[in-house]
C-alpha cells in the first residue's frame, strides 16, 4: 500500500475530521488571543463592506459572507507563487491590492486597499497560528505518525 492509500484510509476512518475538529475547538477556546484578533479584523472588514454597500445589511447574510470568503480566497491565490512557467521561469503572482469589478461582477465586489490590508492581516494571522499549532506541535506529529503506522500495519495483515 502506498502513502496516498494510507492517507485515504486515514481520512475514510474519520481521523482527519476528528483532528480538524479538535484543532478548531482548541482555536475557539484557546487563550492565545488569536481568535479575538481574528474577530476584530472580521468585524472591521464587515464594517467596510457595509459602508461600501449598505444594501448588504438588508440583503441575505450569505451574500456578505460569500464576499468575505471570496476576498480571503483571492488574496491567498494571488499571494502565492505560481508554478514554473515556460522555459523553467518562475513567475510570482501579484499580491492582491485592488480587484476591479469585471463586466459580470457588481461594484460591491471591488476590494479597496483598506480591505485588502485587513484580508492580508487575517491570512497572516491564520497562517502564523497554523504553523505554530500544527508544524510546531510534537504531540500532534507523534499522534499522526502512530495513526498512519497503525493503518499501514492493518492493511498489510
């Protein structure tokens, strides 16, 4: 059994979802202050979105949530380097500073510099937290290694 099959079994047995839930609970109940900072940044971002488009207050909440999620996703996509292009050249994607509404988009989808700055702060905050909690967590890594080794042994039997 190769590594991808072991990982697939890990997920199918519910270990991945269980660990994700545990980490989310620790984030929500933790004392690191990251959640409070995240809440403050999200509140500021929502205020900016509503100031730019007051109709969002009376519209479906899902639209506002969707706009914020799209903004966060776009920032992550635009801030990551792209794979090597033709002739081995490595092209980096530009950082998101302002996304103009295209012909099929509404003006409310335009992201101001202030919004882009907040989105960048949110991504940096979450990326830093994940690196600290996941990458630097010896117990988490040990538990993961044990679970994967157990699955590998079970599949060999």
